C-alpha cells in the first residue's frame, strides 16, 4: 500500500515534521519490519526504494525536512 506524500500548507511549507516522520517510520517498522518501513519512507522521499537506510536516504530526508524543528 503506497504511503501518501506529505501534504503542503499555504506557502509551500511542509506540514510534516521530523518527529512525525520518525513516528510513521517506527509504526511501519513495528507492523511490517524495518525493510518495508524504509522502503515506504524512500517512496515518500521519491528516491529508489531498496529498503536500506543509507547515506542517500539520510540526505533525502535532510533535504525534505530542511528548516523544520
């Protein structure tokens, strides 16, 4: 089941935050295992989904959450 991309608020600022991303990833890992959870995260980040949380996934996550607290 695909995971929806983060919704955007006015001004094109992402609504999601790092804690929310962490919660979604942890919840998916609990139900589906870490590989599927990381693949879902990679799908949301629109990068190749290999299920491995490596440097490319970390860089994409940092880019996606830039400027968020």
